[in-house]
C-alpha cells in the first residue's frame, strides 16, 4: 500500500513538479521554526486564492469608476459640487499646482497635442485628461470660468494651465457656445466712430443731381469721368521704377 502511494507521488512530481513545489517549501519552513510558532501558524493556503481576491477588488473599483463616468456624463457640472471633487481639489481650479514633467531646466514652449491616443493615456497627462470626470461642456460654467482670466475675459494660455492642445480647442469652442447662449458674460470691444462715417456730404451718399444738370458726354458722377494724372507725379514714378519698366 505504501509503495503504491510512493509511486503515485513520483508520477505527480514528474507530471507537474511546479504544483508541489510551494507545499514542499512551506513544509521546509515549518520544520525550521520552533514548536510553539509551528502550532500557531495557519494551514497552507494556495496562492491562487489571493489572486482571486485581488482580481475581485480590481473589478469592484473598475465598476465604481464606470458608474461614476455614467453618472457625470449627462450632467458633468454635478461633479464640481460633489464631495469627491471638493476632497480632491478643494477651492482651487483643476489646473492649480500642475507641472508637466520634462527633460532639462527649460520647459517646452507649447503643450502636447493630445494626452490620449486610442485607449492609451500618456504619462503625466494634462489636468483635464487625468480626471475622467472633468468633462468640457458649454453648460459646465463653473469649469469654464476656471480657465478664463477675470481681468481680460480671455482664456488662459495653455502653457499656464498645462492643458493639451486638443482640450484647449474644446475649451475655446465651449466658451464661445456658452457666450452665444448667454451663460457667460463677454465684453463688446469699443470702437470709436468718426463723424465722416455718418456724414452725407460725400457725393456717393449725397443727393443725386438732377439729370438736366448733366451736359452731353458727362458722367453721372465725377469719379466716373476720365482723370488726367499729374505729370510731375508720373515722372517721379517712372524715375523710381525705371529699371523695371519696359522700353
């Protein structure tokens, strides 16, 4: 009977030696320990149970992230009033304290084109791409106001906020749309008009002369008639461009 058990054990070792290796290592460690600690140790647990627990935790976190994305997809402005946003950013804008990693002491003169290509996110993404709950929308006024200067009313330069060029383009479109819908205030540029723009003294905007004042062969307006140029001005121009004129 004992010989049959030994033959079965040898057969198992030949087929899959890696299966019994953790058990042998565990038994050898138990032999080296004292008797008290040996009795207090728990029974051997295969490593695949730990892997299943870690995988289940990762699946739960992924499900929570997907649920958060769906929750703020239709109403992205609710994220700025949530406890999660306040705990992460506080009263600061989303781009506060952001610094892009770069080689050397001189930062790049412009931000990257995009942070997300396909399903891959680059290292050290911009303040908008790093948080999937920050969604640019023309109704998300509180988010748009974080990127508008209160002094000039213009968007901050991307080198100051660190936003990639793709998200900066979306910001420009969202701000213009919000201003068209009246969600964001904007200032009309001041234009100083001259009095000549409203004067009717010029013949082009003045009253049309009566037909009887026209002589035969005369044009209706004086600038339509033949104008003879000044001979002195013509001679001066010919002298200047003499090398380029054809003889």
